[in-house]
């Protein structure tokens, strides 16, 4: 509404009705009143100017009240514009049809000044409140979009090019169920060339989960960088995760937690040391063989500060991959509420044998989207695939795979 008050549009093909109604409106203090003699003229006015309320006659030549209401329904900008129908007593059945088409109220001819004042006031007040709510929601959408961009900037979007120093093909993706989510992935090298990589899933959704995710991610990087074994080498995954868990347990009155798979790869030997803190078991992929990675298990992070974690070990041969995911993949539901499941995931992974890490992740994402169809996303979906390459698969230092 403008500073001059609400803008009203009176639409009636009868000169006397238009004059009487606009006179009543002026007496009630409404100064911004436009008129239209039929529905066609009303549509033209609505296309050119903004109005807060329309007083619309039912029976008119050219385009009648039904036609105007149907047109309004197809206009995203005007879909919520309140319309009060103007009708004679013998047109009440037609007014019912108009209400079904989106009109909010009606006025009977001849006009009752008290009824006119009450219904105009109530309708305009509802519109004012709705406009305030819509403006608030628009601000929230802007803030959530900014938060989403900030969150996505917190996880790596550029992936290392395979080289003789790091013969690894790595790719990851994260799709929040809402604007912001609680999943995380990360990868980073240590001073001695070890590649650390992880995927996690924070309890809950929205901003609290995203903030807890950011805290967990930062703690893992700090612990991996600062903690050392008695011999001066990097600490083991279990020690790093144990320290992160103790930190996350502090000041955690909301009892948020995170499941996490954290691993450290020695690129030269292919040795992988890992710790699984209550997370889904990742898969080891060798050709079309899909095998769950067991061992190195502990409880979720953020619940018990005295929790003890174990380090698991495996050696990744050239050509083998590790695929890590959050339960948003296997628990994605179709419209019938059936889950995507581990069986479907394993089938996609087997079918994608020999493909790059990016192609494997994208193949799973496409399979999940096709399975879910029109159903709403219920959880964040995060995946990471890491394949160790043979030196023969590299073109040279700093170059990608052939």
C-alpha cells in the first residue's frame, strides 16, 4: 500500500453503480480509486498499475467477472490480489462460483455503507498482514540463499588433478534437502603428503546443523594439522577423531551429534587408515566387486567425551576405489515411501565399474533422482568417490589421467 492509502479498482458496467460505489469509497476516505467499465478494461488496468483490492461486478459485457478471476489465477504477480464481488441479490449463486475461483468476499446491490466499510477494512487488513508476511519470507529466502552459498563455499569445490605425487582421482558432491543442511565432506593434505578425506552427517537440518557441521569440519582440520604421534608423524585417525569428539561434546546442550567416516591415504603405498564414528559403512570398489569397509568403528561424535575410537587399515591397490556416502542416499524415498536402499546403490556402483570418480558419483545421483521422482527430498545427499591410479594412467607430473 502506498503512502496515500490503498489503491482500489472498481469494475462495473453500470454507470450508476460505479458512481454510487466510488462516492461511498470517497466518503470512507479512500482517495486512490480507479474505475473500469468491463472486464477487458479491468485486465488492461491491472496489467499497467498495482492495486490493493478489486471490487468486481459479476455480469459484464466482453469479459465478465468469471473471466477476470480466471485471468488473475494465471498471473503469478496478481494471484493473491483480493477481489470482492459486486452482485445483485439474484446473482448469489454466481457469487458462490466466483468464491470458488478465488474471490474473497462479496457485496450485494444496493450497497450498505456499514457493510461496505466493514468488508473493505477486513479485506485490506488481511492483505496488509499477508504483504508483511510475504516480505518477511522474501527476506528469509534471501538470507537462506546467502547461507546456502556460504555453506557450499565451506566444502571444497575444486578437486585435485591426478599427478605422480598424488595419483588419486577424487570427486564429491553435496545436495542439501533444504537451503542449508548438515552434511559435510572435506579433503586436505598433511605436511608429509598424506591425503585426509572425510564424509559426515550432522543430526537435524537447517542452520543449527550447518553451524555444527562447520565446527566439526574446522576441528578435524585443526586436529589433523596440530596433533603428532610420539615419533613426530601425523596422529592416527582414532586419536584425531577422539580429540574432535571431546571438543564437540563441550557446550553441546542441544545434544547435537555427527556421524563421520575419516580416512588418511598414503598415496605412494595405497595404505589407508580410517575411523568410522557411527557412519554408514563405505564401499571398497574393485572392478565390479562392491565390498563394505568394516572395522575402525566407534560411536557418533558429540555425545560421550570419554568415547574410545579405533583405527582400521586397508591397502588400496591401483584401480581400486573407496565410495563414501550419507544415509540420504540409501534412505531417499519414492512417492510410495519405498527407500532407495543399499541394494540399489550397490547395483549402480557395480554398473559404473571402470568409470571416473565424478562419473560414479553422478551416476548414483541420477539414479537417486530418478527413483525419488516427484517426492520431496527428506535428507541431505552427500557422496565422495576416491580412486587410486596406477602411474601408467597418468600423462605426467601434474597432468590428469589419460
